């Protein structure tokens, strides 16, 4: 967590929820329940809009006060809350008296509005208060977001820490993003915490001029490019793992393509007939390179990890990649508590993968 700074959350649970995957990719198999307990402990972590919805160490809370203060309500949310003028106050009262609380536990007016993903008035009030920092959240059983008062969830010394105005917070977030990435363009670094590039660019130049980060040149990259002075450059990288679509290595598709020559798009929202690789495709990393991609689905009822398709990247050794991927799929299935791996028929790596699996 310290190395990455944040873990992006996502509700898709086709094979494993995305926030479990960065830990698996770097640590190997671990107890998911232990991670859940650790991540969802008040006064240790909190959730907020960083790189999308993210869970972060609680010490970062003061760095996001500026975003909470500038939070802009959706027009639809404003209309709904105008229709229910006492709702926000009532929601805060319920959280105060009954929290941590989920949207299902909330007593609120019924009705849904399509432009807000079908959210009802209660959910809209909770999300608005969450965005404005009047509520905070962690996750409960079943990935349910539980809302609570910051006074109960954030240590007082951190909650009242007012060292960071917007300018200083941006400086700190950009410095941390450079550290988390190791190297990146100004746009890469700004994207880590979803900061505006027009604001980030001059601040990164200031950090470089002050010697906090290094400005460097990389062949084929449009500058400016910045590097963490403490970033390690190992002689060799060894290991194999599957990566989440929302891993910091892959969530910025342009950066992943620039570094690994790996063009990656998630096709969940692509109509079936237009999908190139599959519904939920995970990149496969072998010895520091992205060498293949596999479509995966955890059939929990059948106790099977299903692999509808597998594709190799151009110029890779099929036999070597298939052998390593077969081993990784077995390890991944075991970690998910699945007893077997079932291979489909689609993709130019499936046949070799089947041979390597026998």
C-alpha cells in the first residue's frame, strides 16, 4: 500500500474484485479475508475519489480536503435534493445515530433516476455528502460501501491537520505519484490522482528545479518526462503474474502501451460480437514484460476457473509463455478457492496452453 499509495476499487467481480489483484500480483497468494479486515479498519484507511474510487492510508486524508471543498454536485443530484430539502440533514442524522450505514439501511424516499445510474434519493444524498467530505466510507461485507462520520472514522490529529492548502496538496500528490510510478510523462503523473495537467505541468517543473524529482529524456516519449531519483533499475526482473485492468501498471492504457508495447482496452462494455479478446481480459506479465492476455471467469458454483480465450503478444515464445501461464493459472485458481482450470477454444495461445497444462 505504501508503494502504490492507493488501490482503485471496482464492483466487477468476474474473477476477483480488482482491489485484491494488485496485492496478489506483488505478494502472491494471501488470505483475502485478512486483507479485507486490514483495508476496512477505521482510523487506518479511508475511501475517496482519487484515481476513481480508491482506498488509501488514512494519513492521506488532509491531501484531499481541497477536492472535498470543490466538489461539484451533479445537476440531477441538485434537482433531487431540491425536491427533498430536508433529506441531507436527515441522512446525516441517521448516519450519526446508526452508522456506519449502507444505502440499503437508510430510511429515505423511494424512486430512481436513470441519469444517476438508477440511484434513489437516499443514495444521491449519501454520495453527495461523501463527495463533499461530510461523510467518509469503507467497505463492508459483500463490497457494500458503509458511510460514517469523519469524526468517528478519521483520527482527530489527521482530520484537523490543516497544513495542506490546494497548492501544497497538489505538490505532495505529484511528488508521491512520481514515486509510485517510478517514471512517467507529466500527463502520466497527473493522471495518477486525476489532477489537471495544466496545473500539474508547472508544478512538476518546480519539483524538478528544486531537485525533488529528475527531469529526463526517453526515446519516443513526448516530454517532459520525470523520474523518481530513488527509483531502482534492476538488472533483471523475474516472475510471472496476472494483472487487474485497474492495476497502476495498466490503468493508464497509453502508458502501458508506451512502456510495454501492449495495447490494452477493457471490453466489458463492448457488445459481444465486437469484442476482440473477450469480456474480462487480464494482462499476463512474465519477467517484466506483458507477453499475453487471457479472458477469465471464476465459476464459483462449479469450482472452476474458466479461460474462454488466450492470446500471445507478437514476437513472444509461445511454448515458454504457455508454460508460465499454465502454472500461473493453476496458482491463481487455487488462490480463488477453485479446484480446476477449464480452457476454452479461442485465441492463438490456447492450443499451446492446453499442451502445457497436461
